[in-house]
C-alpha cells in the first residue's frame, strides 16, 4: 500500500482525508509538523508557502490543506482567518454576529496541496455552498460544522455522519481532485 504524509494537528481533518484516500489504496499518515501559516489573501498562498516550508524540513512528499468559512454578506469574513475566528469567537460568535441577518448564505472552501518527490507543488480546490443556521446543532464533525448547512439539506454538517459529509464537503472535493492528480502522476 502506498503511503502519504498529511501534515495536520487536526484529528477531524485527518480522519476525513484518510477515508477519502483509503479506497485508492493510499494510506494517509499524520505528520505532526508545525509550519508557519502566513497572513495572506488566499488559501492557495497559505498552502503553497506551507508546503515549501515543510519540503525544506522533511524533503518528502506530503499534503496539507487550508480551509475557510466565507460569509457571503460579510465580504467573505472570516475566510483565510477562519481558524483564528473559530478559536477566538467560536461558532456562537458567528451566530451572534449574524443574529439579525436575513441573508445567511455562506460557503466553505478548501485548498489541498501536495508536494511530490521532486518538490513540485500540486494544488486542488473544493467548495460547498450553503447557509448559516440560527443555532448550533449536532455532535459530529469539528470547526464550524455545527452551524453550516449545505445547500439542499436541512441538517448542518455536525448532524451528518462522516460518510454523508464526505459526499459533499469542500475538503472531500479538494482531496478527490488532488487524489486524481496523484493517480495521473503515478502512470
């Protein structure tokens, strides 16, 4: 079985990515390797910079990702600052910010990156549209899952099983594309 390292300290992300790659015969191993996350305007910039930093440290193929929640009527806030906003304000802080909003459209974006054995960077993106619920719900998932309801669904991500979420999530879409790139490269 082929093995690839995924640099993340987030167990939820690790489990989601392991599930996406297992059907391809690729074992995803966690690499606990802190890397600086630059303050940038796009997820792509954060991922590319992180991959190059980790390549200098480890010189081996590996993957990272950066994801963000983008509130459509708030000019994309929190976007690339989603992790900071989650840790400082939490889901309830987003709900408080939007308490009187009638337009609650939002989307999640994920930028997944892979640096191959030659040091070449490969980037894939995924997006899922939806809205912000009026309250936190559910007990599964992580991050903003308790308040994000994907388009066409009455449940938030935190009310879904991992399998249900992975059929539509921004992360699964990005990593599916990345897996396709890795499979093409293998031939």
